[in-house]
C-alpha cells in the first residue's frame, strides 16, 4: 500500500527537476541601465523641484520668467550630472554610487 511517503531508499530532498537559473545581467549592464534611468529621471526631478519656485505663492527666491526657469533647470541638471559622473569615474563603478 502506497501512502505517498518516501521510503528509506528515496531522498526526499532530491528532485528530478533541474534548478532554474535566472538570466542574470552582468554588473556593467546593470550599471548602464542605472545610468540611463538616472539620465532620464534627473531632468524631470529638477523641473519638479524648481516648480515650487515658479509658483506665485513663492515669496523668497521666486523664478519670474520662463527663460530664467529653463536656464536654471538646464544648469542645475548638467551640474549635478557632471558631479555624479565625475564621482563615478573616481570610484570606478556606478554600483557604489547607489548604496
């Protein structure tokens, strides 16, 4: 009579299925993806941040013209990007920046 339990000869930890391996990206591919995400999201974040200084309710440091807003967003975005990229070059890897 078979109760579905393993006998002494059978190893319950041994399975007939092979372990599935996930397709892993190399660290350089992950670094490139992280850099691309950063490059795409950074300008959007900067505009979102500067929007609070664009509103009429802002009393101190208000940005009054569209030209000033665009110039400031462009300069700040590029300054931060250059700083991050120079730090990456110094440290040697993107992954150390994310921690």
